[in-house]
């Protein structure tokens, strides 16, 4: 049986075939996105010429630089042609739950600054309802930690402050992440996202709703394209 990594690699390799000469490309964050960055570097070595790539995290930027992918930023190129990123969960409507790597705010900025957002994943990430297997991350201003936490708990979430080792995880934007577990998943992501976004002190949530145009899903039968 193929491994999840092989499936991720299949999806990642298929997605970079969409990259064309002259494009500005957004690079996602996480293990599947890392395969995509490697696949993009391979295409550049074979002659593809992109204007530049904007990374959603320092880790992705460092990897792209190591692989000689030309880098740019949103100051220079505020609109991307294509953004490719992984996901923690994807439902039948292409609604996503992201942010397991802690880069959800920058990822959403790139997704909404791009003409096309393509999601890549292995088949284990397909779910009937968001919040089924992963917590919903909520990036929050540290000053507002306790009031935001209480408001999130009033939405029937089991809330924990994300840690890295013994320390509180701090995003590249200087914020914290509150991970919200919903024991019965999230029946209405649009409503839940709106409720979370209305809490003062919340910067962004891990719900990526109606943003992805296509999904490349790697699995035992190869790559399935969802649209």
C-alpha cells in the first residue's frame, strides 16, 4: 500500500502543472506544500520561468530559497496568479479547515489575494463535516486571550492554547492560537466562522470557506480532481 507521503507527492506534482511562464505563485505551508515547493523547483530547473513566488511562512520561504525558486512579496505583487496549499480537512463543498501548522492568517491572505486557489491533499483529509478530525484554530491577540476563550467556549468549543513543547506557540504575526474542538464536528461552518470572526480580539479562523477553486487529492487510485 502506498504511504500518505506518496499520495501527497502525487497531488503536489499534479498541481504544479498549472503553473505557467510569467506567473506569480503563492506557496503554502506544511508537509504537502513542501512536496509542491520541491515539484515547482523541479519544473523551474526544467525551464519554467515564473516572475516570483510569495511564501506563506518563513519555513516555506527558506525551503524555496534553498531550491533556487525566485521569491517576491505582496508589496511588489499584491495579486497572485495562483496559490497552492495543503489542508487539514476538506469537505464535499471544497470548504477547508487549515492552520495545523500555525500559518493560517498568512495563508488566508495569499488565498484571497490570488486569482486561483488550488488545494492539495491526501485522501485521508476528506471529511463529511469540518472539525471532524482536527481542532478549529483561531488566531487571537494575546491581550484578549481570556475573554476570547470564554466567548469561544460559549459556542460549545473545548478550547486549548496551542503549545510548542512547554511554551505557548506564537505565530509569525506575534499572536497565539486557540484550538477549538467540537465533539460533534461543525454542522454549519459559515455560521460558526461568522460567530468566531465577530469576537473582538480574534484575528482570523482556520475556516477557508468558498475560496478553493479546485482540489487535487492523492490516493490509492492516483489523483482525483475536485471542483
